[in-house]
């Protein structure tokens, strides 16, 4: 994920992301330093995103649920 600009956006229908093959759980560090568990999307162009609420994130660590 190096070199990418990370953004946090609101999901229009969050339950859709739980079953999506592109979505993974991730620990996200916000610009203010707080850590939150969110969905990381590998698709990068999803119609389920609300770009009006976009804010920057410092880092993302994708968690492996397969274990």
C-alpha cells in the first residue's frame, strides 16, 4: 500500500462489504492517531462508497481472517 493515498469513506450499505470478495477487515490509523477497525476494499472503485465524507488515514494494516 506504499505510495497510495489512503482515504476513509462512509459505506452506503455496510452489510454488503461483509460478504464481498474485495473487502477485508483492517486496523486503520486515523489522521489524529486513533486506531479503528474498518473494512479495507481492494476494488478501489466501489459504488457503495460515499465520497462526500472522505477523510485521510495514516496507515492501514489488513488483518487475516483465514487463520
